[in-house]
């Protein structure tokens, strides 16, 4: 599936994510995940930091006027417009920014949809300033939900999600340090510093 052109699925997904009740029930039922962990991580962001958020989806993580919301999907960007005017249609593998531009990079619930999450993390690290933080959350294999992940891969919704160990390796290979992984159910939250 191409998230760039999947208008109906993108709209449905974002509507579910933006609804706290639906997202709480869905996250628990599908991924054994308490979505309040994600909401806490989003709330803890520094609104004064120049931040790149990709894929931004419908703008759930947007905080402050120094937040650049980027996504491959025009549908998602149109939905994010409700929260910010700093929008950019961009490919996470080839970001249109100079190296060392951002204080923080966010990638919530998107890495598992990518064919090459390691390449995306390298590109996010490239645009991150020295001392900057990369934060995110992604579905990971080896957590009891592999049959569902495999089904979503066959349907073309997911790319190549790895295990929590794969995620640590990808972050390390991207040149990041101070890596913290917090697995909860099938979701692993992470932070790392350049």
C-alpha cells in the first residue's frame, strides 16, 4: 500500500488516532499498549526546540510554532493543518534539510510502515544537531503480535518492522548514543542523542 495515495485509509487511521477513546481501546486490543504512554511522551516535548516530526500523521504530536510537521501523505498534512501551518510533504529517506538543522526529531508510529527503518533513522540523525534528541515509538516484532504484524505486511500496510534489538542496532549504527528503549506490549518507545 502506498501511504502517499491511500486517502481513505489515512483519513480513517487519523480519525481513530485523534479520538482518545478509540485509540485507547484499539491500542490495547491490537498491540497490548497503553496509549497514555504516547500522550505523556508527546506532552513532555520542549515546545521551544526546533523540531522535525515525520511522519506527522494528523499532527497528534505538534507542539509550539517551532514544530515542522512533515509527511509523505498529502491527506495527513491536510489533517495536520488544523494544528500547525508549518507543513512539508517530504520523504523520510531524503529530507530536504541541511545536516544538523533540528534540535529534536520525532517519529511516532511510522517506522514499522517503512521498507527500510534503518535508512530513515540515519536520515533523521543527519538532520539532527549534535546534542539533539531523536524520539519515537514503533511496533516491534517478538512481542506476541507477530501474526498481526505479518498480516499487515501482506496487506501492504506495514514495511519491515524489527525487534527491539534491531531498533537498538539501527539507532547505534546511525551514530546515536544514550539510547533508551521502553517496550510496552508490542510498542517500543525510544530516545537517543546525537
